[in-house]
C-alpha cells in the first residue's frame, strides 16, 4: 500500500501530470468560451461552421499526406467548433517561434558546408548505375554528400555499443557534442557525465542538447543549469510550454555524438539505462549503435552545430571544428537529417527510394508501424515485384495503443506476401532498412507519422560498406529470436478491428 501511495504521489507531482492538467483546463476554458458566445448570438455559430468548412478545404488543398490530415478533417466535420479551435491551436502551422526561425536561418547558412566531392559521387554511381538516383537524391536534392574516406562499425545492441562510446569519449582532446532525445539519470548517463566533467577540466569543449519533452520524466526541470555549473554547456531543446500549440509538437528525436570531428555515433539508443539493458521495462531491449570515422563525421558536426547555434549563436565559423582525418574506407556513407520545418521529407524519401529500387530483399526493424497510404503502397508494391520484404517488430510493446495501431496493418501486409516477425524476448527499438546486401540506413527514424513528419531526425546511409555484413548478421540472428506471424494469428474480432480502424484516424498524433 505504501509503494502504491508513493507511486501515486510521484505521478500527480510529476511535470508531465501537471502539464496535462494545465492543458485540460486550457481546453475546458476554450470550449466554455465558445459555448457562451454561441448562446448569446446564433450568428456566431453559423460563422464558425462556415469557417470550419473553409478550414477543411484549406487542409485538403495544402495536404501533402492526406492520411495524416484525415484526423483533422473528421474532427472538424463531426465537431465543427471545438474541432476547428483545436486544429488552429494544435494542428495548423500558423504559429512559429524564434527558435524555429533561427533553425531555418542556420540550415540555410550551413548548406554550402555540405560539399559533395564529384569524384566520390561518380565512383559510387559507376559501381551500380541503378542506385545512382538514390545518391543523386541525397546529394543534390536533400543536400547531404556521399563520402568516401569514412568507415563504419555497427553494434547490434546498445549493450555492445555503449562501451565504445565511453572509450571514445575518454580519448577526446578538443570537443564533445551530444544531442539526444532522452537523457536519464542512472548508470549510462552518470558514466558519461563523469567523463565529461573530467574532459572539461582538461580544457575540452563539451556541449549537450537534450529534448525537453523526451527527458521530462527522466531529468529535473532545470537540469541544463546543473550541467552548466559543471562547465558543460547545455540546451533543453524546445522547452515545454503549458499552452498547447503546434510549436510544442516538433521534438528533437535525433541521436548524435561527435568527438573531435573525427568520430561520431548515432543509432537507436538514447542515454538512459533501459537502452543498454541495465533496466528492464519491456523485456530485452533490442537496439543498435553505429560508429563512423573519417570524412563523413563533418556532416554530423554541422548537423549538431545548426541546432546549437540556432539557440546559442556562438559559432560564426563552423569550420574550426572540422577534422580532415581520412580513414581507409570499405564503401560510401552519407549522414543525413530531416526537419519538420521544410517541405522535403528526407527520412521518408530515403525509405521509399530503397523500397522502390530493391531487387531481392528489404529487411526492416522498427518499433512502430503507423504509416500512411504512400508507405503502405511502397511496401506492398515491393512485395508484388517479387522482393522479399521482412518486418521485425516488438514482441513486448512499450505503448499499447501504438502497438494496436501497428497490428492493424498486419493482415493486409501478410496478404501481399510481406513477412512479419515479432521479437519474442522484448522490445525492438532499432530503426534499420537493409536492402540486397548493398544499401542500408541506420538512425532514429521510426515508421510512424511522428518520425516521418513531425520530429527532427537523423540517419546514416551506407552503401557497399563492410558494416552491411554485420547488419545482415543482426537481422539473421534476430529472425531466430522472433515469432513469424501467420494470417490466422493476425486476425481479430470485428469489434477489435473497428477499434484499430479508429486508432488509425488519430495515428498522426501518436
């Protein structure tokens, strides 16, 4: 009883719960305000209903992904007044912030720093002309160069990659940049902070970015000041406001660690204990880490500095952080990022390009499968072309509603010949595409609306790298620890099917 009471007190005094109460009060106030106006003047009700129809038409005209906008259309159609208010406050990109304006400014200013070596691009394209279009998209359209002079190591578990992170941190001589969605007190973060404090004493420049919402339940409110007191520069990205608006909806989901400009890490893990199985919440945590060394680290350095300088405005010249150390490479690497502040969905397009040009197989790991019709069509069309498509998903979910939405796609995918595997020991948090032993991408981008359209994300695109063999081995090992889902097992009752269909409507906000 004491444990239950202690847990209840912890919940009701948490920052998340307090924010929920404030938001609830905000919506009740807005609702009552409009209800009072309606009661006083009938014409106001008519005006708002006309406005709601105009808003629906605007959504349809501007929509780039109707699947993600259908929730707003239905909400406004069923509840014109509260639905329109809710959309204008929380769904429409009519609000901005100084931070987002500054990020766009930094992105534009940094574009000339992503320089493509034409010889590298030509060499990569000559090895497989059929894939030259993917390289052109990344380099010319998205703006992220393909590099030689870079090598990569892939670690199939956070447990294996984390010691590498500690080892490389301990070697830092000039600077350390960390940018993570979740940072949480415990073995992992305490081990890192101990090294960072020591490095600060040695004169190393240390900077940390963590997402304020991602770390809301894992760090104290003013933790950035705690780090600053230790000599570690810190930013809590996009501080949570009690007032609901679209600005709060865009989170920094990236995982970037850069050391001295010559070594970088990314992958699925955040900096908290569950990601390396020091803490068990949903069975065994299946995640990954990718380590790169050489020329391509420059792109990840610029990625970090873009966000940092949008907030702190410290570096008039990014090139002072460039390291020209080139390593012997086994292939080609292109780090990339995605931002919700433009019209180019880089993360989604990288995935679609891989699916569209696959010849033999595409293996995918993702914690969630909450997709629009475009991604669904790409997956099924690849299978219809004879490509073997295999999806690895969690056996033990971390979010029940998200998992129910994921399973709503099972039957139609299986009917098209796509194989679905659930990781029996626990939760899959890796985000990987592997294609034909030739191309892979490892990073932070889930197959869900939030990662594909709403968050700041990043990935590492690999072509003909030795690390692809390790990624292939990871899949083969993981398949053996999975249960393959049959068509009969994917079937559910009529009421549950209706429930899952309803979940698809609200999927864009999951």
